[in-house]
């Protein structure tokens, strides 16, 4: 179960709607921050106006990777801010791969089968990249971006 994803450029991206995804990540207690909620049931809710970077590294930001990068960045933020231990990294990495694979075949163009196959391969290399380099990003503190309520985007 997942909601529709709407985003626009900015921080690199600024979420335009509340986004939710059922994960297999079950914290001991509900985690509630200003922009990210992760319930004991595994439901992750990311609030409108959450800012994230999109895919890192030499990646092309295509629609098939945006939801995965959103959820992955939010998960890493929960770890960075001390809400979850670093042992949850592997679970967020696997969630990234799962979401990219789910979204890889949404294209309904004439080349849908080819794009689907390519994007499934991309999901694997995204996963490999975060397995190898993710810890560096996990420990890197990001500048906090605050959006004032009532500011139109």
C-alpha cells in the first residue's frame, strides 16, 4: 500500500503531498518527527514539504527511482538523527531496491518492456551502491532546511 508521489525541484526536491508506504521496518516504538513518521506497524509517513536529494552519485533522476530515493533518504535521516540504530541501514537499502523494482514497470510507452528490464537492473546497481557507499552518507550530517508555513511553492 502506497500513496501517490508528487514532488517538485528545490532542495533538490520538495514533496508536494503526504506520502506513505508500508515497510517491513518495525521500530520498538512509534517514531514521530516534524516530517517523518515510522510506526511500530511499519507504516512510514512522509509529510508534505519534506526536502530530499533524490538519487545520489552518478544516477539519473527518473520517475522510477524517485519514490525509492525519497523513502531511503527519510530512513537514513531517522538513523542519522538517532531515532533508529545503524543496524536498520540494510533494511532501508533493501526497501530502496524493492520500491525501485515495483516502480520500474510503470511506464506504459511503446518501449515499456525494455524500460522495465533496464530499470530492474538499475535497482540492483542502486542497491549495490548504497551497500558500498551508504555508510558515508548515513554518517554525514546534512544542513537542516526549514520551510516556513504558508509559503507557497
